[in-house]
C-alpha cells in the first residue's frame, strides 16, 4: 500500500509504514493473527522483515503516561498519548516509534540524493523540494518516541513484571533493542546535516536541545537507566553519544539469550539450541498433505499455545499438531480451535510436528516456549481423556519401569489455590484442585462475554458473592457454568447467593460471564474444588454488619412503565436497622419521541420526581430509616411527560445503623 497523495516522501514513507503494520494484523496471510484476547501488534522492520509482538495484559496506554515527566512531554505527546486511541494498547506507542524511525531514515536518503541542499546551505533548496526541508526535524521524532516507548517498558517493570520475564516480554525487549539502534543511528547521521540548517526557515531547535536534555537531564535518567539495564551501558551510551562506529556490533539484549523463532513453512527439519522463542505453522492457512517438524534442544521446556485452529476430529485423526519429547515419545496431540493448557516436556529436547490431510485446511497454530527455568504454570496440565478438539497422550516409556514404593503421607494442611479473574485471565484454561474465580472488576463492564476453564475431575462450585443484574430468566446479565461438553449446568443472576452448590461431572468446567449494555452490578466470586478436595465452609451470616459497610442493591428486574402506570420496584428486608442514603433510577426509552420523562419514586417518607436521561442513571440522595425486619418498598410512578412505554431499573444504597 502506497499513500501517493502525500506530497513529501517522508510523510509517504511514514504512512506506508503504518499501512504495512496494519496489513500484518488484518489482511492476507495475517502473520500477526491471534485467536486469544491478547493482541499481537505487527511492526515493519524494512528490508522485507517484520515482527509480531504480544501486548502486556495488565495495563493500557493511559497507565504509561505517569512514567513520562512533564519536562519530556514534547510536541507529539498531546496528540499520540492524550488524544489518539485513549486507553488503548500500549504497543500503539511503539507503532508510532517505528514509523518515525522510517521518517528519519527517509529524510537522510533525500539529503544523500542531493534534493535538500545547494551551495552547502539548507536555506537554499532545490526548486520543488521546499516542503521536504521542514520534514528533516522528523529525525527527532524517533528520539521522542524512544522516550515514550521506554515508558511502556518502565510501566511493565512496575505493573506487570512477569511480562518482561516471559518469552513474550523478551520479544518486546528484542524489538526495543532493534528500534533503539535504528533511532540513534538515524539521529547521528542527520545531526551534521541539521547543523547546516540551524539558521534555516524550519524548526531545528528541539533537534539539538531535546537531544541534550535526554543525554544529561535528571528527568531522563530513568530512561537512560532502562536502556543500560536491558541492553548494556557501553552499547547504549555509544549509540546515544554518536560513537557507535568505535564499538563492536550491538550485542543481543541481555534478557534474550538463546531465542529461536521457528516457522514450519521455512524451518522444516531444523534443530535449534534455545532457551525460549516461538513456533508457528507458517503463513496464513497451512497446506494440504503436509508433514513438517522442528526440534528445540533445551531442558525441561514449557510450551504455551497462544493460537490453535486445525481441522477438528474427535481423535485428531485428520489434521493435528503433536508435541514429542526426547526419543520421539508423544506428549500431546491437538486439533480443533480450543487453545489447550500449557504442555510440560521433560528431558533435553522436544519436537513439534504438524500433519495435515488433503481435505480441510485452517489457520494453524502459534506457541511460545521457555526452557530451563521454574514457572508458575502447573507442571502436568495435560488430561488423558480425549475431547472433540484435543487428544493429549500420556508419554509411554520404551521400557516399563516399576513405580517405587512411596510411603503414605498426610495430606497438606491447605491445598494450593488457583486464583482466576475474568479481567486478566479471559480465555485461559488451567489445571487446578481448588481456588476461586471472580469477575475481576469493582463493577463488571457492559457488553462483555468472558470465560475461564478449569481442568479437574468431579468439581463443585460454591458462590460466595453475587451481584449481577436480575431478570426472572437471567436473560440480561448472568454467570453461567458449563460442563466438559459445553452444556450449561447452571445460570445465575441477582444479588441472592445460590443455596445449593453446583456439581459438575466430567474432567473440566467453564465459568462464563455475560452482560448486556444496560445495568451492571458488582459481579461475583465463587470457590471451586476438584479431584476429591472439599469446598471451604459457607460463611456464617452475620445479623448486623459493621456500621462502615454500605450495601448497594439492585432491585429485582426492570419495570415496564406506561403513561399513568405505577408499580413496586422491589421489597427488601434486613435483619438489622438500616438507613437508606440513595435511590437510583435507570430509564431506557425506545427513541427520542418518548421525550425526557419525569419518573416519581416513593420510599418510606421520601418522595421525589427525577428527570430521567435516556440510558443513564439518575440519582436522588435521601435519608430514610427502616427498622430490622421492616420492608423497604420502592414504588415507581409516572409523573408527567411520558409519551411511550419505558423500562425502569431501581438501585438502593443503604448502611446498617448501630
């Protein structure tokens, strides 16, 4: 893609860089495809090379801003950090960095072609290229975005350190090292050219003052330290000080020794010695009638699939990807589209094999691997029961060895707990004996569908907290539990805890949260126990909560209110004295012709008319007391200006009186 409408070559190169990045993610072969919630961003590296890097999951672009001091918020900060894609993926900052690097490299090409200079002075430009001179200061854009991109790394160190320690984070650091080298090489080539234009008609001041500020100021010290910490001080300082020619070639960044990225389409039959990296089938759809394999030599490796899309069959008899250990022992085989749990391969090597028949071909697979180090992922996550989309196989030793006699031991005092939340673990599958699952938000978001899966035999689930929008059939928002075959075994909503535990047959269960666009509650928390473990005891109800505790309760489902109607929104009773402090109404109208209705509520001795805004909460602060056992009944009536039928939700906030 070429944006030929741009009059300057630097701008054309910049926008074409973005177009190539976009194509890596969304068009044609889509080498940066992903079937998980974790975004992969494509980066054009020039010379027909590109990189695909997985984004951090625990912070967004807004969180990066706090790591950029005011003194280093230069001319492009407001547009790219404050206004464009607010709250978006932090990798978008690196996307601008790579294209501003291309800007600087293109500007230098223009200089070497003699298009920007006559008589040794940039003030005298060749006719027809006046606009190009103003773009020379784009050479500083790469330095500016080096700072903003290093801020992404500082945020990861602080907010998601496990990311930088993972194979995905090592790819990120490797990319940052490449961009760092290109940034300083481009800047240092342009520096003597810009010296000619100090008195010229275009901006050059920041090219020099900003550079000195980065090299020497206290504000930039964390960024210089980041570069030295991850890439080596000698290498980083030599580049920054335009002394790179006096140093050896840039070393591989320290965090990424032994990285090997393998593609079966190109590397079939290859063996690599590595400690981490990626393996993928290749480009786009894998071919028919293929048998391809790569081998990695490394001790005790953990393989984590990030995408899987192969022709499904119950026994994976058509197309499959297979993991084998040393000696060719089959460890696991997968097909279908369900991303499996991580695979542990003991021994000193593993092989990944892709097989396809002549019929259906799909997108293929991506996986990350890490060898030779401890990991928090369970060491034996692969079940032995076949499923429609994945049939792992238990390794079979060539010579049977009798199991040693192990004396019985007492069970541990407490089982290891797996803590999952749908905000950070969406789509994840884990093997666990006991733990908790929560929605992950103080109030879950609108229009969401998220799920996690737990592998374990004979599991039981007990809700310990529940506040999900109520509807008689749980048709709006709900928490749903599904068995190993995807069959629902329970759907829950409202603010009342289920009285019975949910028991699931089979070797796994899934917990899914669904919400529509209207009302959101506080969410849910549940405990689970599998493989013979017992659930924690149910909490004993406390008749009088502490005075500081405030409850916020949504009243039943919605009311359908027509002109002149009135109805009771909800009736609540508590075993202690309470004081209601707020009433909230949400009015959903089918269109602007309904006007802006005024809805009246009655609660005890409080009565108020609220002018309802379409699809938003309106609130009234009240002070209404109810005795223990008394019923808080909210009556909602139409006051005036209601010209059509509307749906009304009611929410109360109250606290105990002690």
